C-alpha cells in the first residue's frame, strides 16, 4: 500500500466514525426529549385525574350520587395504573441517562472532528492518527456500554434533525452573526 493512500483510508474511516457518533449523539438527545415530554404528560394527567377523583369522591359522599362514586373509582384505578407505570419505569432517570450519554457523545463527536481537521491540515503523522483513533474507539466503547438503548422514534427525530433541519451545520452568515467582528469571514474577506 502506498504511503500517500494511508491517510486517505484513515480519514475515510474517521469520517465514518464521526458520522455514526454524530447520529448517536443526536438520537440520545432526541430520546431524552421524548422521555421528558412523556413524563411531563403523565405527571399532568396524574394531577388532573387526582383532582377529578378527589372532587368526585367529595361529591359522591355529600351528594349521594352513585354514578359519580363509580366514575371516581374508575378514575382512581386509572391513577393507580399511571402511578405504577411511573414507579416501574423511571422515565426521569432514563431521560437523564440519555442526556448524559448525549453529552459524552458530543465530546467524542468534537474529538473526531478535531482529528479530521488535524489530518486535513497535515499536522499529524499516520502513527499518531492511528493511536488517537484507537484511543477514541476505547472511550467510545465505554460510553456505549453505559448508555441506555434508544427508541425508534428518537432515531426518526434525529434523522429529521440532521438531514432536513441541518442541526449540525451552519452557514457562514450564521457563524458570523455570533462571532466578534474581527473573526467574521464576511468582514475580513474583502
């Protein structure tokens, strides 16, 4: 194998790793968002059903309405089911684990991006590239070992975010808008 083709092969592999990590990062972010939304909805329904049940019980006791008592009993059962679900599946804890995984994966994504930048700038040797790649791979394995499994809807949302909404890409104008004037491309290109 020619020495010149080796960096291209390494770069291609690292680009592939970068893409997978970027996708995993976004999927864990979306999974955390979905679980937090689900938890907030359940908690809202717990409050609503609890309030209706309490009101129904008071109305049944003082108004002597059998129908309101039956409705209150049914709603109380539904509330028990919701409470059991929330107790059995710690959605808040699971959402936090996904958020933590996303933060760790963000760091890995940026590390891959930095290595790719170093390769393109020609400031790293092949042995150094391989050593850094292997180190990143070991760190990535540890992150994946401790990460919860994602759900299909999170992957679908991540795909939309990355492909259609381009959440990881910025135009020069968008970057210039948040940089100091001295660092802007548009200000310094003429």
